[in-house]
């Protein structure tokens, strides 16, 4: 295989020699609508920057022209003005018809500093166009269009040699040349505007839809996608010359035509910003790439700053070269990083569906951009389909359509999920509402039941007790009137029965009061205890009852809690009176911040007369107190401490 490689290399080295035959003549027949000048075009570099059309036509300059080996002339990147030189392009045309042909020489690129067409017959110059460039207003051009159109006529049977002098101080130096009939100009311009008008209309529609998605979900992925579409629209608006055509003065808002690098720069960085969220690696073992992408975005900010730096400070050619090299590195860095995000998500299966969607969407556009990079570095020939921005626009349109449908489907999933969550939340609210209504119904039924019980106690038991009191009072009065033995003693017994009966009525009224109350506070409960103690124990000698409170007494109590606590306190005080032989009793009501409270009744009497380990079954009063405490969900305790202490903690 080695000899074969040497032979191929030898032929490649000799190819300029073989190619330096006479330059072919391009025939123009009446049937030709357009002719793309490609392999039949020769070029020469003007390293002196001083060649004129007369000097170029001299015989000794003929050997300086070399055939263009790329379908579209592409002389690569120019990093700074000190490395920029004019390029002379030469091609030959012949009118093979018997009629005069009115033609245009179109250069399908606008960003030249200087561009000029010369037509000669080999001896003298037949046509010398004005010098045009990106600083030339469209009103000064022969055709009001962003491209350069040079009109000329070619007599019947005439052969001419055309020279194009092109100079560009920065960026890619690609020079596509097409010969078009002048009669086709209007049709071409209308179709061109119709195509790009449709592209920008679709971009605008996608931006509006994405904004709607964002405003209805507040998902930042849609806001970042809006930036991506804006970047694409700006990329084509600038790169295909619409800014130059419709907003001519805007070119000079940044120095040295730097405004034309803004949107191409923003495009890839907006894409990377979108991918960092759409194919996020932030919370995965591959999060290092997320940080590298962050560094790349910071590099994008550096690129934007460098584009504006020439406004405020002088940049030497050396610094300009360094900045341009850094700019190129950061300019293209997002593209490989985006591919890294796609590949990692597919291999590690983080976001497989999103990765496949994005891969399908961006593959055509990114493939064209990658190939044009190779062309601009002259690794590959520049073919016509790589030079045409219409193809890039179609690839970008494919990307936008696929991603928009994907994000719309994502929006549908989010909306369906939100609707499901809303339905579940509404269902839970409905259940809570039904439970609340049911609780209110039960509460209402309980309230009516309490009213009925209170009414029955009042109307039946109370009435009977009142009848007993009245009857006993009448008997007592009759007994006092009769003069019999032991009448005074009988009257005293009857009075005692009356007193006990009245006491029963008062306790019944306390019960009815507690049942009728919807809710209490500990403060109201304290007042009830004071009232009770003042009524029954104030005149009792030698027993002294002290009531103390601790904490905040605004905590609520239900009627059941209040009644049970009140009965426990009553039973404890009655036990003190009956059994303790005490001289002092302390009732302590304590409330805590967590909502719990405690009631204790302690005396200084003779203490318990039974063992604490003994069962409460034989002590009916104590057993009732314990049951009431358990009904409250609290703890009941009774013990001796210089007397007897009864505690209930709830």
C-alpha cells in the first residue's frame, strides 16, 4: 500500500501543474437561466495590496492565477486586518447565441470591505464597476438588494474575461459568483423574500407559542427555548444580510463590523443554555460537564465583552489576533459540549427520550455547521449546498418544528399532570368538605341531643326534685304547727332533706349548664371553680380552700372536658371534707404552651388510708375520677405527700 500512497501524493503535488492549462471558457446559451461559477474560476492573492486591473492583465501575472479547486471559492478565516489581502478572481464567458444577452454578475455574500467587477476583452477594459462594500448604502448600489449585482451586456458571439477583486479584513472569505439573466431579477427577488418571510414568520409563531407555554406553566425551559429561537432568527437575519439591507445604520453601533458576530455567538450559547436544562446533568454523576458548560457560558460573556472592547480602548494587532483566536475557540465550544450532553444522556440513560428528540432535531443544522467549519479551515471543499443559507434555514426550521412539537407534547404532559393533581386536590377537598359537613351534622345532632337531655333533666328530674322540696317544706310547716313529741327534731331532718334536695338541683343545673355550653376556656373553667368553692366551702370551718392558676388560660375546652374536670374536682374536694380532716386545700389549674393542662387537688390532711397498689374497684369515687380522666385522654394519679394529692393531666 505504501507505493500507492506515494503515487497519490505525487499526483496531488503535480495537480497544480496539470491544472495550469488554459482556463476554460464558460458558454452562455439562451437556455441558461443561471450559471454558477465554480471550477472554471481561477484566483490570485494580491499580497502587495496594490495591484490594478491593468497590472493583473499583464502576461507575467498570468502565471500567478491558480485554478479554484473548491466548488465555491473559500479562502478561509482572516484573523486580523494585517493578514488580510485582496483576492482577484478570473473567469471567462462567451455568448454562444446570436443575440445580445443582458446579464447580472451576482456575488451571493454581502460582508465585503471592497468588491469590484472588471470585464475585458483581453486587451482593454470594457466595464469597470464602482467599488462596493458593507459600508455602501443600498441606495448607492445598482440593485436594491443585500447581495451585490453587477449588470453588463454580452454581445452575440462575444468572449470576455471577467475579474472580481474582493477584499475582506475579518471573518470568512467565501466568494460565490453566479451569472443571472437580468430578466429573472424580479422573480428571484420575490421568491427570495417569500422564502425568508415564511422562515421568519414561522420563527415568530414559535416564539409566541413558547411564550404562551411559559406564561401558563412558568417552566423556565420554555423561556430558554424562546431565546434559542430568537438566536436562530437573529443568526439568519444578520448572516444573510437583512440587517445590512433594512437597518443599515445599526451596523455601526459596534466597532469594526462586530455586530455581525453578536447573534451567531448568542445562537450557540442560547442553545447550550437550553441544553443544560433540557438534558440536565446537574444532579447526576456526570455533573462535571454541567460545570464545564457553565464555564463555556462565562466564555460567551467574554466574547461579548471583547466585541465591545474596541469602543473604549485601543487594540493592537497582536492583541486583536489573540482575542480573535480566543473568540473562535469560545465561539465553537458550545457545539461539542452540546453533543457531549446528548451522548452522555443516551449512554447513561438519564433523559433518553429528550436526548433522542434533541438529537433528531439538531442533527441537520449542526451537521451543516460542522461541515462548514471544516470548509472554512479548508479541510473540505466548499460545496454549493454548504454555502447556501437557504439550506441552513431549512435545517433550522426542521429543528424548530421538531423541538416545538416535542415541547408542546411536554406541555401537554405537564398540563395533564396538573389537571390530575387538581382533580386529586379537588377530590381531597371534596372529601374534607363532606367530612366537615358530616361533622357539622353530627355536631348538630349532638347539640339537639344535649338540648333534649338537658330539657328532660330539667322537666322531669328537676320537676320531681322541685316537687319533693315543696312537699317536704309543706310537711315541715305542718309538723311545726303540731304539738307532738320530737317535732323539732323531725323538722330539722326535713330541713336537711330539703337542703340536700336543693343541692341536687344546683348540681343538676351545673350539669345542664355544662351540656348547653358549646365550648369553654380554662379561664371560664377557673371562674366556675371559684364560684363553686365560694358557694360550698367559704363558710366551712376550719377548712380553707386556695385556688391558683399557672400559664395562659385562653386554651379552649369542650363541654365534655369541662364537665369531667369539674366532677373530678368536686369528688376530690368532697373526699377531703369526708376523710382527710384537713385544714387547707389547694386547687391548682396549670396550662402549658403546647395545649396541655393539668388539675391537681392537694390537702394537708392525714393522707391515704389505703395502699396505693390496692385496686380502685372498692373505691367507687376514685374509680369514677380515673374513668373520667381516661375519657379525657389524660392520666389520673393519686398519692400521699404531707396529705393527699389528686392529679389529672390532659
